[in-house]
C-alpha cells in the first residue's frame, strides 16, 4: 500500500527541511509532497533538497487552495492513504503511524488529530482561541450529529476513497468545511488524541494571527457548507417563516375588516404592502430552494462518477 504525506506550505523555509527529514525517519517508504503556496522564500528549494516532490502555486492562493491542489495530485497518483499536516513545526511527524494504523486496519476512513479530548495533552492556547475552537467544535457536532472535540486541527489522514468525497471550494481554510463534508456523507471518522504545540518555534501563524478575521472567515465557510449540504432546508425554512408572517398579517387585517368594518386602505395600507412583500420573498425563496436542491442532486451524481 502506498502512503503520502502532504504539506501545504507558505514561507516555511526555517522548518520545512527538518519536518521532511522527521517524516522520512518514521517510515522511509513514505512519499512526501510539498504544496508551495506562492512562497517568497526558498521553501520549495529546501523541500526539494530534502527529498520532497514539489507542487507550486506561482502566487499565494490560500491554504484551502493548497490543500485542494495536493489532494487532487495524491488521488491522481494512486496513493492508498493521504496524510495532511502543517509545515510549521507545531505537529509531530512521529505521530503519523498513529493516524495511519486505524485506516490500514479498516477501522476508519478518516483519522483526525484532536488536541482537546484529554486535559493532559491539551495545548495552552490563548483564552480567546480556545473559546473559539470549543464553539466551532460544538457547532460542527450539532450540524453533523458526530461529537467532535477539535474541528480545526489540520493533522489528518484519509483513505483514497474518503479523499475523493472531499468537495473543497474555499481558499481560506479547509478544516471545518472538509470535516462537515465527510461527516455529512457518512464517512467513518475517528479522532486520535495527540499533543500539538500551542506556539510555533519559528515564524508566525498565517491563518489565526487575527482571531476576529479567522472567526469571521471560518463562520462564512461553515455557513456555505450547511447551505450546500441541505439547500432545501437552508432556503426553505426562511421561505416558510416569511410566508407564515405574511399570511398572519393578511388574516389580521381581514378579521378587522370583516368583524369590525375597519377600512383596509385607511387604516392598514402599509400592513398590506408589507404582507405582500413578505409573500413575494417567500415565493422567491421557495423557488430558489427547489432550484438549489436540484443543483445539489446533479452535483451528487457528478461526485459519484468522480469517486469511481
């Protein structure tokens, strides 16, 4: 069986060589792919010198795009197992066997490192970042029905069949969206508790240096993931609510007219304008829900062909 370790990287010249050497030390048969996301330093040169295969974006596209580039390459090359990890030195290559073993044994299709399942291995993160991770994990758990303790760690391993089920469209990040995508497709996911360093020894984080920006972008990605997974509910629920509100207003005005002989034009002109505006919105949303659901079904057919 062929396994590959994929490293999305942007300006990681200070850590990339050491990380590749440590990966190869765990198993000399592991193939290493570095996706250089438009680095302005010598990341690609150093990675190649240490024996990695290089995929390069001429300009920076974002870690989500780098992840997608690497996944597509690994699938097309016929690898049986794909491990993804960061190149910044916070994750330990020595943990790769712990991620691969459940996949090899057929106990899971995807393994993800969790940093927060046990207190003795939980990294000491800033309170705001820890709070954000906890809230995102709870949100993913509620939306998918699978209890997740860490939805943001990118240290994961996939079987080739599971990797083919990934539908990745966001350039900013991929962790929460890809996890929700897999869980919604009933892929067997297993959390593997491992220690990850809270702070980089060299350099600064490219994603979470601005917590507000990270939270906003990740929230939008998750919202779009929910929309894509169940578009009929996403658009249909607002359609139902606005429709009920409009009918409620119309019913109220008609009751006042029939039983109390109150003039609609004199007393409730704006009520009726509002009611019919809401009714129009409701109808439009319902049509959008039907069209979006149809597009989703067509995409599922295409994905099934791709998975084959």
